[in-house]
C-alpha cells in the first residue's frame, strides 16, 4: 500500500507530464495566494483548468478550497499571483465580471429568496422583458425546461420556501446554468441530494463535459470524485499537495493526501452487547403531507439509523416528534408522555435534535461562538436578567477542547468556522442540554473525511456513556458503518428494518425504493 510521501511524489511527476500536454486552458492560476491581514489562507496555487475536463479539488475543511473558489469566481481578489484566460491576465473585482467571462459558481449554501417563486429566483436580476413588461410566461417555461433537465419536479410557480432542500439546490444549479459558461464551478453540489438525485446531477455534469465545458468539482464525497474526476488537485493547510490523474487514486489515497497521514478505520468498532429496554416509543405519528401512522421503538444505548430516499419523510418525521411541525400521535420517553406540539417540552424531556440544515436552522452564523453554544441552555448561563459571561466562556473553552473545535480565536462568529467545526459546535450545543436521546440529521453532510471520523467517534462515545442516538442519513454506508439497526422509510411510512448481517446497501435500497411486494421480500429482519 503506497504511503503519503510516495503518492505526493507521484503527483508532482504527474503535474509535469500534464503541464507538457496542456496548451489552451480555459483558466490558469499562477502562484495564486490570499491573505486576510497577517493570516495566509492560500499560498502559491498553480494549476490549469481545461475544456472538456472535470477537475476535482479536495481537501479537509479549512484547507483553502472555498477561498480558491472565491478567487476564481470574483467573490474575493488574490493578494498574490494571477489568473489568466486565453492569452491574457484577468482580474475579477466582483462576481459579475467573472460571470461575463464565462465562469459560473454553484454555491454550497442555498442562496435563494424564500418569498419568491422558483422561476423568479432563476431569473432574479436578469428578468426577461417583453414590451417593457416582465415576461413571466416565458421565464416559467424556460425554468420548467431547465429543471426537467436536472430531474427537479418543483413547479416554477412554487415559492422557494415551500420546496424541499434538495429541490432548492437544483433550482440554484438551474440558475447558474442559464448563463453562457466556459467554466462551471460546483461547490459541494450533492450535499443535500441522495440516490437518484445525485445520479441525475452527475449525468448533467458529464453532459457539460461532453459539450466542452470545463468543470471544477469540489466535494467531500470521495466516491463521487472517483467516479467523475479526470484530474484531482489536493489542498492541505492552504497549500497545494499535487495534481493527479483521477484514475490513479483510490479513495484511501485521497484521504491520506488530504490529512497528510494514514487514517485508521473510518468507523469505530461496533460494540458487542445486547440492547434491552425501550427508552423512546413513538406510536401512530402523522406529520400531514410528510409521514403517516409511523410507530417505532428505540432501545437504551442504541444507535438507530433512519434511511430513505429524498422525500421519504425522515426529516419531517423527527421535526414532528420535536414539535417543530404540526403532528399527531404519541411519543413517550422512559414511559412518560411528551407534548409533541412544543419544542421546549421535547428538549426539557431529554430529546436533543441536530438539524440537517446547520447554517439555516442550527446556528446563528453572525453571532459569536459562545451565544451559539449556550442558546438551548440559557437558564444555566443567564438566570433571570443576569448575564454570566464568565460561565459562558468557560463552557465554550471546555466544548472547544472536548469536541476538537479548531479555531484560532474563540471570539469569531460561527459563520467563520469551517463546515466540520460548525457541525462540532452544533453537536456541543445540543449535548449541553444533557439529553437522554440525541437525534442527528445528516451528521456528516458537507464535512471532510477526518471530521467524519471524529463525528462517528463522538456518536460511539455518547452511547458508551449511556445515551441513545438516532442517526438520519442519506449515506447508506454511513448508517451501516455505525448503526445497530436501520429503519427504512418510503413515501412517508416505514417500509421495514434491517440489522446485523442483513444490514447491506442492497437490502436498504430495496426497502427504500421497491413496491410493497418487493419490500416484503426484503423483509423486516
């Protein structure tokens, strides 16, 4: 098995070979660097992006990927080095200049106006006019055509606030692809997609490549990188490790290069123990429009997974249990009934909930870390009208150390943390309430492999301390790797469950996608 040093050496040799073959890159970065004050976040990045090629950029959270994307797309200007297109140097002081040059960016964050329709968002700022009046009919038609290409079923007339997170991402991609583009930058485009939605998007990306577009692809999902990439550039600590032909790297090679060392097993060893005693009982829970008549039990110290396709109702089910959506049915924790119409009642009873949307619903990105950490446990830190800042800062220092939240200055805002560190802050926030049951929705969405390993270890540690954990995830291998049992939802109902040796991707996929007869064949195991 090759070690990191040999792989890095091979990458430098590959860079020389690739450089000799390249003559007309769409975009060339030469010794590109970026500083914020005295801090260097990106240093000496040199690479060519070719037409008709998918070039993946990978690295840990904080490696400099987002900064690099911002420099290429006009959201930030370099403090060193240069960018060139064709035969001349270019400088982008704002995103509009990059777009005019043919560079479009599909953001990781959902940047849409919730109160506008899908069509209005797609054409926002570039509305089509006819006889001096906005041509809504044509915009809706063109929006429907572009969404159909992406496999998105959202109506052009629907308000963005009323469509799913996955459909919002597809709307954002549709908006970007309306521009005349030479280079399309995808920043974690599948973070909110699963299964069929991911496959559809990857087909679109491959089609763009076949049409001659240059694709820059940033993802923490190394299986996607392996499927798509013609070249892979690895960043670490703001510096370039190397550029490699995509077919030469295994996923483990990529992981080693990203972290600079060999990784131990991604998933911690499963515990050999008998699970007894129901701690949480859900009976006949219905969330109108999303889940119907759902019943299940969770045992003490169990890691219970919830799988299913986008639209299966998993997230909405647990938002109903937490009182975040209208719901009917009953929920009991340790035999005591919980008022499912009150989020505070669920929290006070001992159920903690990590939302899948950490940026939109989980954290206050423009607030400091300390208020974010203590928000769900204000009574402990701000009794009455008193503000106990010292106690709050002590709790933050303890959380930073306990959950390895990597930050140079604990006075920064939550939005300045990398995705992995935001997720660890959110985990610390929920666990500060000392829940008996922790529900984690998409625990590793948009975070790198090293932080994934930490999150899995934290979950294992929770249950070893006597807590119970429910994991909702779109990644089947993740659920299989950490869970004792997996419940599979389909179209708002429980299709079945698997455990032990029966926990395979095939068994989960069968229950998630097949009709009743096939599901019964897969069976409850």
